[in-house]
C-alpha cells in the first residue's frame, strides 16, 4: 500500500499550462511595475517623476483589490439579469476569494440557445481559477496605467485615487465582458485576442477625454519635451517589449503552438513598426530619433495585440508597417489632436494603434491559425477568424468595426460622466502653485539623478 496516497494536483491540472499562465501574467505585471513607471518617470520633467510613478503604483494596487472583490465577476462571471438589449452587457459583481482552487473555465453565455465564436470550440482550461484571476488582473491593472500617460503633470492625485476604482468597475468591466466574458460583442463574432480594444483603444480614448477635461499642462511643460532621463526611457521600453511576450503569449490559455505563434508575431510587429517609424523620422527630419523608435515599437506591440494569434508572420509584418505609419501621421500632421494636451500621445500610440490592429484582423486574419486537436475549427466559419486576404469576405471586418465603435462611444460617455462626478467631490486638476513645484509640493519628495559629468543635472531636468 502506498504510504502517501495524496497527489500534488488534480488530474485536470497540467503544470505546463499553469506555469506558463503564471509566468505570462508576471511578465505583464512587470510591464506595469516597473516598466511603465520607469518609462513615464524618464519621459516627464524631473519634477513630475515621483508623481507619475506613484500614480502607477497606486493604480496597480487598487485595481487588484477591486478585481478580487467584485470586478472579476463583472468581467467574466454570470451575466447580470438585465432586460432586453442589455443582456450580456455586464456580469454580476461578487468576490472570488473563495473560488481560487477550482478549475478555471471561461464563462460562455448562451444566446438563443447557441454558443458562437472561437469560444464554442475552446477546450476546458488546465489551470486553477486563481491563475485566471491573476492573469486577467494584470490586464485590468495596466489599462489605467496607460491612460495615465495622457494626464501626467496636472491631475490631482486624490482625484486619481477615486477615479481608478470607479473606472475599473464601470468602464473596463463592460469592455472586458463584452469581448472576453462571452458578452454581446463576442456573440456577434467580434474578437480581441489580447486587448487591442479592451485595453489599448479603451485607454487611448479615456485618456484623451480626461486630458480634454483637465485642460493643458503649464506652458513650460508643453514647451519642454526633452526626457529627463533617456536611459530610464530605454529601460522602460525594453521591459515593455519583452513583457509583451506574456501579454500575447499567455492569451491562448494553453502552452501550445498558438502561444508560440503569438509570441513571434508580437516581436515581428514590434520590430517592423520600430524600423518603420525610424525610417519615416529620418525621411522627415533627416535624423533617427530614439523617442520615435520607442513610439514605433509601442504602436507595433499595441496593434498586434488584438491579432497576435489570428494572423501569420506576413500578417504581423503588414500590421507593423500600418501601425507605425498612421499614428506617426496623426501625431505629427493632424492638427485636431493638438487641441487636447495628451501629454505622452496615448491616443496615437495606444488608441489609434489598437483600432488599427482590431480592424486588421478582418483584413489579414488567417483562418488556419487557431487549431485545437480533435476540433477542425478552420473548416467552420462560425469558429474561425478569417480576413479579406483569405477570401473570408467582409463579415469579420464589419463586426470588428462595430466593436470598435462601441468601445469608443462607451468610453467617451462613461469616462466623461465619471470624471465629472469625481470632480464634484475632489478637484480634478492640481492648483497652479502645485503645478509650478511638482513632486515636492504634491508628495514632499523629489527624485535626484547623478550625472556622469561633474554631477550636473541632465539636459531637460528641472
């Protein structure tokens, strides 16, 4: 008789899938903390480095609490019993602290008795609920950190503290349930592989709206665009690039061939977009720009995100070229965007790039990319993602456009309402005196750098 009849894990749990899910989630978490905190801290004026980093750390922490207490179930739980057209808009809020050991399963609501889309053929997950909660948390957490880039240098930290849990509850959960939780957009056939709409388009739109409501930074902050520490910018950008392997590689929910395809596609798009932006800069100004290369890298990473597992390598390269070219043009040539002081250009690098990637699924989506053994998904139009280049017609492009319109419209309206409500209780904008002083006035702390040349401050530091 076996003296130790106990086993380490139930039969349904596969250590490979579980390990990769936890690793991928941690890579995404590193993109936020320290990735974006370091990136922003290096780009902004020196006197705003502490403020931008602390806003990032706060958002990451508070989203985790809201996530496990109610908003995970709002994004991935049972649909709320709402009437008529509001069916499948949002899940029922509730805690998930006591369900972490059970097998994770994607909740797929029924629409007229039929399950539609890729989810209809997805096998059961091979990891526990706690891994799914953690993986989806880091996606929820990074989204407000992205639109932080739109409002740095003038938003009241106390208003930020109230806005983020409200936004996570009222905006992110609706987008996530609609596309990922089996909601109405998923039932329509729209897809978002890893967050081009749910995360990046949403962040770009909400950040732009908040920037418009807050008003511009001080004139001297807008005039001084030199990063206070370029090495910090490069480090933060590098963490984002490599962390994105977890961002897209973890979203098949299995450690399989689709995960590896998503990873190589992610890097292909990032490299192509970086080079495209750099070459456009050289053609336009005569000089390659490090900041331009970083912007190009980000647009490539963002645009491949909704498509990473639905396109082949050629599709990834095409997406990288388009994703860098259009945001470069909108950032540098379209005057209407300059009417709003989107400090770090989030509407371009995330909003427009995310929109491009989502629509490109309907153009270059390869219906042979999603394959589950024993399920011939590629032979059934209801469970594959095909684009125009593969003879699949306009259907996927149409539903991708519908999803984009909804995310844009909903984020504009909901973010505006939330900002105005918060503004009733707490001023959204810092006082002019605080804006002049920055970190020392707001937090009683300021960052200091030692320059390699005679202890002098780096160019652009204040």
